[in-house]
């Protein structure tokens, strides 16, 4: 099969300037709700891009756990590669690939660490096995074999079988303060609709521009 021959037409509808709210958050909420209603797999999954000290970009999939006008929230091990990148360069990019409804959302911003209270509150709400997994995995470190990870998980599961899982101080989260949000809606003949919301210097208003596909 020739990869250059793989294509399809986008026919689900367009996006017009008069459809846009003054802030990107209500439109993101609407699109996320529609992605959930369409039963897309992992609608809250987003690509998180960071850059290391040499300028090398890295991407990985992380689940969005909360969002509002103050930013987009995700959680991670603070010893992970992404956390080490953010310690040196807090600029970050998020991408939601909702192919099933012919939409994408791309976000740029700055990641700020969540407070210990916010992280503890979320950690306590996680399923117990997920809490234990946070202790078992030293994220991004090298493993000799999968059995080592599974063995550590079972060891900790027995240890915490009759009690609560303590909060690990090496586990945390980030709130991405938005700089820009781009909405992409697939269109016929590759004439896609793209609108870019950019935060103004005042910090409470948004400039909106249509971009060429």
C-alpha cells in the first residue's frame, strides 16, 4: 500500500467566526462534551510536548483531569522526564486529536506546579491500585525487566492491603496557564477551518484570528 494514497474527505461541517465565544473555554467544553457523546476512545487524552536542555522536543500521552479559565490540569511523577524538562523550561504544548469527529485542539502555555493540597486531594480520589502504581513506578527510569515492576507492585499491594496508601511526595501535578488555543475543524477539499485564540497582554481578553488551512 502506498501511504501517499491514504486520504479521506472531511464532511462533518465547518466552523464560522460567528460561532465562536469570546473565550476559548466554552468552545473547548462544547467540543469535549461532543467527543464524549460520540464515544471516542479516551476523549480526555492529550499529547503533552516539552523540550529538553538541548532543544530536543519530546511528546507523550497524558489524561486531562480538570480545566477552567485558570488552566488545564494533569498529574505526573515529579521525577519523570516531562517534569525535569518543565523544571528548566516551563513552556508546554497540548494537543487533543479528536479524529473521529474531525477536530483537533492545540494549546500553548506555561506549566505551573499545583499546590500540595490540590495534589493530595486528587491522589486520594484515585483507585487504590492506581495509588499503589504511583509508588511502584519510578517514572522514566530504566527497567531491567517488566517482572521487576510487577514484583514491586505486588509487594506494595500486600503492604497496603489493610490500610490507606500514603501520599508520595514525589508525585504532583501541573496547571497549564494558556497562551493560545487553536481549534481545527476538518473541511471538504482540504479547506479546513482554523481559529486561533491568543491571550492579550492584559491577560483577561482574547484576540481571535482565522488561519489558512
